[in-house]
C-alpha cells in the first residue's frame, strides 16, 4: 500500500488539511480540493442513513419514533442511541482498481481521509489503513491540538505536523 | 399512560432517605403534596444538615501534592497535560501582550518564578550536608546544564558552549525543548520562540544563585533537528570582574 494523499476535514465538512504525499500526482486547484472534500462529507453523511433491508423485522427492532418506550429502555440499558441495524459509521472505504479511499471519523467529528494505491494483499488493506489512521490521529492530537497558534476548525499550517506526516508516509 | 412517563414521587418520608438513594427518588417536588413538599421542616433541615456527603474530588493519598516534597524519587507528570497547560499559558500571554517581543518577555517572566522556586526545591532535595553553593560561573552552568535540567526536564541539555566573541556569554543548547515540543511557530510571528519560558527558568535559577544574567531563547534548526534551541546566557559584566578578582 502506498499513500497518495491525506485529507483532514473539520466537523462542518471544510477541508483543513491536504497533503499530496506522492509528488507525481497532478495538483488540482485549491477550489477543487474544497469541492472534493465537501462532496465526500456529504456522501459520508448520506451513507450513514443507509440501512440494509432487515428481513422479517418485528416491531421492537424498528427505528426510533414508533415506540418511544422501547427506545427509551434500550437507551437506558445500552447507552446507545440507535439500534444495531443502523449504519452509524457512514462511508468507510471505496475500493477501485486505480485507488483505494478510506475514511475515519473521530468521535469529535474530524474526518481523516486516506487515498492509497490498491492493496495487493486484500485481507490486510483495512488493517493497514486503520493503523495509519491511528498514527495520524496521534499526530493530529499532538502537533495540532497542542499548538497554541492553532485555532479549532481552521486550516492546519503547522510545519511540524507536515514534517511528521511526511515521516509517517515514508513508513507505510 | 406508559410507565416511563410517570413522574417519580418523592420519598414517602424524608427520614427514610439514605446516601445510597438515587437522586430521582431523593429530595424533590411531590405532586401529591403540592408546594408543601418544598418547605423546610425540622425533619428535613436536620437531614440536610447532617447528611453524609460523598466527595467527588479525587484526593487520593498518592497525588503529587500529598507526597513529601523532600522526595528523592522522580515524580513524573504527563507530557500531554503539561503541553495543554503550556498551550493555554501561551494563549493567555498572547492575548495580554502587545507584540512578539512583549510576549517573549512575559513568558520569560512566568518561567523566572518557576526557576527561582525550583532551585530552592532541588537544593532542598540534595540535602543540607551534600549540597553546596556554586561560586564559579562554569560550575553553576554545569549544574544548570546537568543536575538542574535533568530534574526539571528529565534529561540533560545537549550542549554547553562558551561564546568566542564575548567573555560573558554562554550557550546551553537543547535539541528538543520539552515545553515547545509540539509547537510550530507560524511564519508571521517572526523569530518568536516559546522556549522563552525555559529561558526564564534558567534566568530565575541563575539570579537566585547571585549570578545575574539575561537569558534569551533562539531557534537554531539544523538538519533533522527542527526544534534545536540555543539559550543565550549573558552575564553581568561585573560578574566577570568578580570572578577574576576572586580566582586570579
């Protein structure tokens, strides 16, 4: 797996960081990157609303709204807002012959997006992506959140973060 | 009406309440009693005054504040907490300051107080018998570079150098200053260095030991070490005279 580029989106879907790790990539205009980020944000949100058809569903497993009492009881006992049939995570990955795209959303709503080369070893690709996301999230928490000159949800300009992302890409 | 919608009534009698009671059935408005349920009766005030409370503040005997200050063992604190605290300190200083120079001076001032106090602590920990007062410039610098640095930042500083041009200038060099490990200075902030705080610590410690000096932090990145910082220590001219009178 080879990293092509990394995107970081804030919780409103704005692009706050973009890094082309492969120098051979054609650069788009700044506007195109923003449009791409916004589209991915939208697709991710739509995907979260999609549920596979539930065969033979009974009244207790319907979505919230129909039976508040059951929903309340579920909420109290499990602490989860939605039942397990809902797709909470949204768009996770797109795999094509030319590239793979992985999305990871943190609990705070920050989205990390990786665009990589297709992985020859199929079983390993998700593992590798989640490992990269973990490292990236650590770097983000360290070099972005602990920087007094960074304001939340604004574009990331930290040179140290750039440097560390470069090191991470070299490792993958 | 489903069971969920019923407002739980208050306890039948206040005296039956115990600390283990859930708040939902504790003191509260009882619709069957009306406004009367909120009046303070001798019974309820007695309970309110004498009830046992559970403290939610963690005051375990193991916290760093509860330990003996004269403790040889190294107490470590979390780097993340320190970084977030320092990040806020920089933000707060930044809001109050008039410019980059002013910001550095204020950070230096914050560190100055830490330095003064920390010197006191480290000397106490060294013990009354084994500790001695440094009286030579080179000795106090070795102490700062070695023992002092190690106990406050967990490692010794990387280099200690003497300036070729001025006899009263020395340099302590740290490749990764602890407090600014995660900080990258935006381009429009010029040559601001948040390690001014650390420079303040050195200055405070030196001043307390009667080596009056001005300490400033300067970024001096080299390949592979982007955060390398030089702490330039500029001693008072009179110190050099004092030294030459004493030891020559």
